[in-house]
C-alpha cells in the first residue's frame, strides 16, 4: 500500500471523505495503481462515495494497466458484462485475455471459441425445449452445456464453496437453515469472467429474458446426504419477484439428488449438461404453489449444478443514495 492510499484511508476513517477523495485522485494522476484500485472499490461499493460502475470500470482499468494484477479480473468482468452503467466491450475483454499469459484465460478463450456466439457474445444456436408441465410451466433442454463447459464451471466453483444459505421469511436476511445443506459458490458481476458471462447470456436467451434480469449465478455442490428440502424459489415478498429458475446439471456421477416436484409426483432425471427451466410465478406475478420442489438427498458421489434465478425486471444496481462525489 502506498503512502497516499494510507493517508486517504486514515482521512476516511476520520470522516474526512472529501479529503480522502482528493488524496486518491491526486495520486492517480501520479500513476499510483493502489490509489486507483482503492477508489475503484469505493465507486463499486457506494458506501463512502456515490456508486458509479462506469467510473469503477475506468479506475480498475487504470490500476490493471499500471500493473496491479488484483485489479485485472474485476476490470475484465466489467468489460465483458457492462454491468450497471459500465460500458460493455466484449471484444475488448477477449483481447485483454489474449494478451495475458494466465492459463485460466487461455482455457476460457478455448471454451468461448467453441461456442456458437456472435461478436457481442450472444448465442446464435437454437434450443429445443422439451415441455413437461403447464402448471407450473416446466421445460428441459438437453445438452445445454458441453462437457468442457461443465468441467470448467465445477473447477472455478470448487475453491469458492461455502455453506449454503436461504432468505429468512421473517427478516429477509441470508441465514443457515437445515432446509438446505449444500455448499455454494456465488459469482456476482464483479467475478463473472467472460466464459461464465457467455453462459449467462445463453440462459437469458433460452428463457426469453435479458441478461440484466438474472441474479448472480450460483454453483451448488451436494455431498452424500445433502439436500434442499421442498421449497418455493419465489421470495416471500418482493417488488421484483423471481419469475424463473434455471438449473444446469454439471455432472451425472452421483445417485439420488433428483429435482422433484411433489405436487406433480415427478422428478427430473438429469444427465450432464442438461438444463431445467421453470416458472415461479403466474401471469399476475403471484407465486405458483405447484412450483414447490426439492433437491433430494444425494446417495452416492457428489452432485454439481448451476442455479440461476431470473427476476421479472432488470436488477437495480444503482447502490445507496445520498453519497457525495
């Protein structure tokens, strides 16, 4: 950490946000990568100053170009996704990966080059939906992911897995609950690498929604005995409800673990790469009780799925109001 960044952080702790902001901006003009990274984080969080994802993207880019390696993954993610008010530059993100010698980037570029996508990362391929139910509306798409894509998603998730949580119906807070005993790796937009972003755009295309409606992708791991007991994905109360759920099955080297809809007396027997998509609300925005489902206990092996909740409207990424600068 540079002297300028230390001074800025000290000023911020003393409540002198204006002084801290000036110290960082002056240091950035002197090509201080740590100062650029710090101000980018402030712009991202919106806790101390106004959230501005476009400005955060620019500042992460400065820090990355000045050689701060920790800034590059976030800059790359913002280039690929264009989250919030950041400028989306899909080809620029791919070019950045080509110029980097990171083995993971080479792996992702290989995955992306095999995808049927256009110059903006949008899918060109058509998907055949196998309709299973009209209430709730449930459809399956076979071979939605390739084996290599499944392996990649498992690889990036494994180091990030933590105990799964659920939304408390009383407080809205995320809590541990025996209803859900899996492990989860969550990938918000600041950690959404280009290969994962292309898959998220594929999910949006297949569900007839926009990328901006999707919550962060989660990769779930279920060990022997783990389960997700019967539940609804619709939130207890929400202005922007979870309209759809997409489940992508990343392996099939386990027994048990079926996704079961108890009111239909039906369970999905998935193979690696399959996708299951179902509606959580009706045309009036009310939760569909028939969409109550469960991830049954795993009997042997370990089950991996990618879970994606899709809202009625784009997510609000503006951040807290009333912040300076």
